[in-house]
């Protein structure tokens, strides 16, 4: 017979292991939840990432984007609560999902290099394919540890309930972020208006990076500097500036100052009257500037902010 005092260390060790596994499960769950949230900021960015990397139609990419957001959120919540499901399907789903994403990351690394945002954490935490592969490797090890040692007392009811709960969570993004038709910009107005100058480039056909900017906006100047550097490195990049400057006597002086500060002399441009400029910015779905649009004819393929400017991504899109 084992004395009570001899059994105490084993009991403490088992209790410590259970607590450690619960904390590890919760930590992985929080990471999955954050990953799901990051992919919604904005959803359009994640849609574009899928479409660009896997070469799918925009409609199918939109479906997959919402499905993966919901799936990650469902797995994350269940892990956070240490509900592993019938025959531990939650952990196996996490493992297979991580393996699938990792295989895709290796493909992305080989085809597009390491200087792109893989989209694993959306646009909030840009990650290179190599960095994301390391992250996934760590998560695969952590999930494997849970498979071996995590034995929560979740019971039959919770195990069975995990399926409808997961299904509901997966469906939620389809309601919160309803799928919409691709945004069309009324670019023909730029050629028919009598208030503004007409574009010096035909913007209604082909691929362009159309940028609506104000001469006095500091964020616009930051964008213009980055764009000018890309244009200098690759003159074929089809950037275009639609500028708001009015027709007052100070416009020439302000524009010269803008060019001196940004070195953007090689970017084609024209000036819009204030009312036309505001109309076009609102048509893009934005409330301020800069507005940077990847345009395929009159369709907005992607709308980005200044930190998301990436020359390799643009070159890859142009070459498609």
C-alpha cells in the first residue's frame, strides 16, 4: 500500500499538467481567434490574397475567405474553452488546417518569394511566407502536445454540441460580411466633366493603380514618396495620380512643393475640381485620402492603404 504522502507528488504533477494543457489550449485558441479577426480587417484584402495566390475567381475567393474566417473562429473558441469535440476532432482539424496552410506557404515562397504578405494574419500583422512557416511549425508542435496530453472533462454533451456550435460560427461571417459585387468606378465621368482636367492616360481599359490624392495631405505625400520610389525602380508600373488642387492661383506653387517633397515627377496625373474629386472619393467607398485603387478596366480589384504598398505584389498582379 502506497503511503498518502508518497502519492502527493504524482497528484500535484497530474494537476500541474492539466493546468498547463488548459493554458496551452487557451493560448492557441486566442491565436486562432485573432487570426480570424485579422482576416476581416478588411475582408476584401483577404479575398484578394486568396484570389491572387491561388488564382481563383473573385466570387470563389470571397466564399473561401468567409469560410476560413469562420472555421478559424470556431476552432479558436472551442480551444479557448478546452472543448475538443467527438474523437478530438477540433485538434485534428487544427492540425490538418495548419499542414494545409504550410504547404501553401512553401508554394508561395517558391513562386513569389519571401517579400510578400502571405495574409495569414490579414493586413494587421503582415507576415512573410518564411515567418509564417515558422509560426505554423510551432503551432503544429503545440497542437501535437495537446493531442498527446490534453484530456479535458468536456463530456459527451459538449463533444456532440461542438459540431452545431462550429457550424453556426462558420456561418456567421457570411451574415456579418455579406458578399457584394465588385465595386465599379464611374471613370467615364473623368472624361466628360467640364469642371476638371481630363486624364492624360486612358484609365477605363487595362490595369492601373489609380491614386486620388490631395496636395496638402501628409499621408498622400507619404504614399507618393513610396510610389515614386517604385516607379523609379520599375518605370513600367502603371501608377496614376488624380489630384485635388482646385484652380486657384496657388495651385502651381503647391504642386511644385508636392513634387519636390515626393520626387513623383514621373507619375502621370491630372487635376480634378474639388466637387469631382469628392464625388470620386465617395464612389470608391472612402471618406478620406489617399485612395489607392488597383483597377482592372473600371473594376476595383483591390483598395489598399499606404503601409500595404508592395512593389512585388503589384508586379505579380500586373503580370497575371
